[in-house]
């Protein structure tokens, strides 16, 4: 066991990026489920938010997959994660539109925290990765920035509904 | 998981194994840090009200420390189970230990939405075997056989 918060190998980096892919896939699958499972038709504003969230997560997943490929690791396919989300969704689904927004806020905040921690751990590392470190940090920082924008967008929407 | 939570988790597990206060040496060994570093962090945990340190006896967690330690252990259990169930990682214990330094509890909570975890978690974690006793998979069997050899 080590308490060092630094990424120590290509293998560990690839594993973290795979976890990032799964997080994005969970967001994407849950957004689809939220839109389908609401008993009443979601408001246009919320529906647009869910569609944007699913689209953005798919884009992030593609970027992460490209990094995982370069590390010669296996990407995590969306169709592997979607049934897992489906299987557990009943126990974790939001009860109303405010719950959907709260879930979406958690998604964005969690993703932001994840990328922030991974970037910190990469920057703290002296390991020479087999992919370009500058490119890696640039891609992850770009995704982190979009997650920060997402937090702001959902927060604004939640405040406007109060 | 931050450094103090890693310490709290290890103290909690060592206390269970030793059935009493955790020795600083054992804590340092498990975290792969020097006894001086362990002593320094234990002092900080005591200042924050998470632990009591008695010279020559060892460290005991306070009630607040136990709550935080169990939360940290639960985060670890989620990572371990996620690695087995979702990514099908054979060396899940080794990898969980390297990943827990980077994976925060909020991230683990999201991963938890796609795994099957028992409600008694983390009480089902067996400190001596250093693994959840409810995990059933080939990987656990191979760990068990390695320990038996």
C-alpha cells in the first residue's frame, strides 16, 4: 500500500482512464433513463439538459478511449455499462424533475472532482508515460473545464426553479 | 481518498486484527511510510479528535474517527468490487490499493450505482484476509490459494 497520490505507471493511468470512461457511460445511460422513465413529459429545458449531458459524455468517452488506445489498454464499451445502469436504476432513480437535476449536478461535480484528482496525480508523478504528458493533461483539463461549466449550468437551472 | 482517511482506515483495520490499540510500527508498515511520518500524522489525527495516542500502548480511534474510517473502508470496498465486477481485474486488491489514493468517495459513490454491494458493507470486510469476505469470484479463490501456499 502507498499513500502517494501520484500515477505510477502506464497501467495505473490506463485504469484511471477506464474508470473515467465508465463514469461518462453511467452519466450517458442515466440521462437516457431519466428521460424515458419520468411519468410526465419532462419540461423542454430539462429534456435539453439531459440530451446535452448524454452527448457531452459520449464526446468525453471518445476522447478517453483515444488515450486508452494509445496506452494499448482495452476501452470499456458502452454496451457493457448500459445494462449495469439499467439493472440498478430502480433503486437509485430520482423521484421527480428536481431529483433529476440534483442527480445531474452530482454527475457533473463527481466528474469534475475525478478529472481534477487524476490531473493532480499525473502532475505529481515523475513517471515517463508512453503517451505525451502535455497532450494527456490538455485533453483531461479540457474535459474538466466542460464539467465545471456543467456544474454552473445545472446550478443556474436549479436556482431559477426555486 | 486523502492521506488522513487512509491512515484512519488502516488504524481501524489494525485495531480489529490486534483487538486493541494499533501500534505505530504496524500502521507505518501497512502504509509503507516511516515511523516518524506515521507519528506525525497520528498526532494530527489526535488534534482533530479522530484518534487517541497513548505512549507504549498505541492508537485507538475515537467514535468520530471510527465513522470516518468506516466511510474510507467503504470507499475501498466499492473500488475493489468495481474492479472485479465491472472491469474483471484479477489483481483487484493490488490495484484497489493504488487507485484508492486517487479515487474520492464521491466518485466511488457513482461507481457504486452499477455494482452489487451488500447492505452490511463495510462490516463484511475481513481485516486479517484483507478482503471483503462476501466477494465470490475466481480472483478471490486464487488469492486464498496463494495465502494458503
